C-alpha cells in the first residue's frame, strides 16, 4: 500500500515561494467517553451553531477555539524546547524573587500577549550597569519599529508571534500598536451535537445540618463566635450570603439537574497554515535596509516550519481538552497542500521526528541567509512593583481560600 511522502524542506520552500494557498490538516476525532463537555462562556453558555457539512445543515458545538488551540501549540513547543529537542528564540521573566514554585518563570510562549505582554513590559534587563525597562532596551526599541515590511525583530526574538498572532496593544502606541494576524488557525468542533443534562449533589460525611449554626466571617476563615467575627457596621458579618454551613462548604448539597455536555457523532479538527499571510511579510537584515528574495523566502519558510511543528507536537500530545472532554484521532496525520488554481491537492505526512528535522533545516537556511535569529534565552527581571503586586495577590488569594492571615 503506497504511503504519502514526508514533507521535506525543499517541498515546503517551493510551496512558500510559489503560489500555493495553504497547508490544511483535517482530522476526525472520536470521543473517548459517551458524552463530551465543551468550554463554557459568559452566562455558562456553550458555543453552539449549525454548520453546512456535505450539503446538510448539522448542529455543532465548539470543543476548542482558535485561541485555545494556539495556546496548546505554544505549550507543546515550550515542553519540547525545555526537553532540548530544538533551539528556539525565547524571552522570559524570572520570578525567583516571588518565591513561589508555581511561577518560577514566564516565557514569551506562555504570556497571553506573547512578547508584547504586560508581564514582559513591566520587567527589565541590565544593559551595562544600568537596569533598563524591556521596552526601553535595544530589543524593545526594535519592536517599536515593527511592520509588515520589517518583521525581522519578531523573527529574531519571538517568531511564534507571527505564527500565532500578536497585537502590541500594551506598547508605546497603545491600541494603535502593530498587529500580526495568525498564519496558523485551528479549531475543534463536535458534529451532530445533542445537548444533554448533568447532575450535581454532595453527601456530607459529617451530616452537618443547615440549621446547626450561624457562621460568621473571621480573619483567615469563619467562626461561630460573634466576638471573633469580622465587623461590618459594628455588627458581626455573616459568612457569604446568609451564614449557612454551605457557605463554608459544609453540609449536604441538594441533588439538582441542569444542562450539561453533548453527545456527538464525532469531532473534527481543522487546521490551516496560510501561505499568503507569510508572503506579505518582509525581512530586511536591519531597519532601513531592503530585504532580499532569498532572505524573505528563508524567513517565511522557517515560520511555516515552526507552525507545522507546533501543530504536530500538539497533535501527538493528545486531546485531553478538559475534564470529561477527551478525544482520540482515528486517522493518520496527512497534510494537504492546496496549490494554485487548477492544481490537485498534494498529500504529505509529517510526524514528530520529521517536523523537528523540517524545523532545523529551515532554521539553518535562515542562518545561511545571514538573517538575525537569537537562540540564547533572554532573561528579564520583573520590576519591584510587579513582584510586590504578585506577592500581595498571593497573600489575598491565601486569605480568600482560608489558608492564610
């Protein structure tokens, strides 16, 4: 039985340099459990809609959104980079001063707005002997020059910003900051989705009754003693709304039924890597210079390889999207190259090993083209105010959880 050819660097370079439209991956997924639980949005709503599938109107539900998919791909890239599988430009903030093992470091792959995030903005580096805010540093000043005609700073310091999108809304230009649209877009939907019900209840092993005592808010938790309670208008403040034991998570919870979860025929993931989006970008070696066809194509091919790598790593990491929403891919991963008008689609296979090789080949081509790409991690230090803000937030969270004072 013939197998699809593995996507090579030459294949990718030709597609990027030519007139091909995109690489598209369509994966059919099965639900591991009979029912799946999609993400909920404002008001506890699910993102449901009818879609046209094979000429039929079919009820569907969103199981994983475009932004969520991008975050999963970035997490997969971060994990693989941490494992030493490939070099990659990263800017990170060292939060050792916070003394919390949960947030030792935040990288540009993890920050919500990537290299333009406020976490990096409110941190700094040391240039010479003088501490410098990140956006006032030499790197930050380069980011201020970004445009479609000069995307080189992102290639150099944070290339995934081009692949997964970026808006420099926290920079010097605020809402007028430069935007880079995503070149990789992916989502997962549940097909022929039928809404279901969920139940909730709790049996308290202590059998604490609702009228067993009135609970008051106290420093670090709750109390039954009025004298120890937090005072509000010179009166002891009830815990929560009415001071019932349930406000402190004690007592039984009456069984209830509500809308929840869906049964589906199958799930489908559709991922598209747009080649025209990459072709709009120019990569001169430095600001004010003119880019070269060789350099532009090397940079664009590298970004395409990075996008394909992120998708591949995320696919091979599996589909445990959230509690009670685990999916499994049923078919092999086969990308379709959508060529110029009139061309037949070309299938290519790409597994983890091949995707890493493709990325490394593309990286070598960028270096050969003499384009700047910074492969040593740049580590920033958070400002004293940011450290204080994080520590205070941790203290408040501990008090709210009843574990601190």
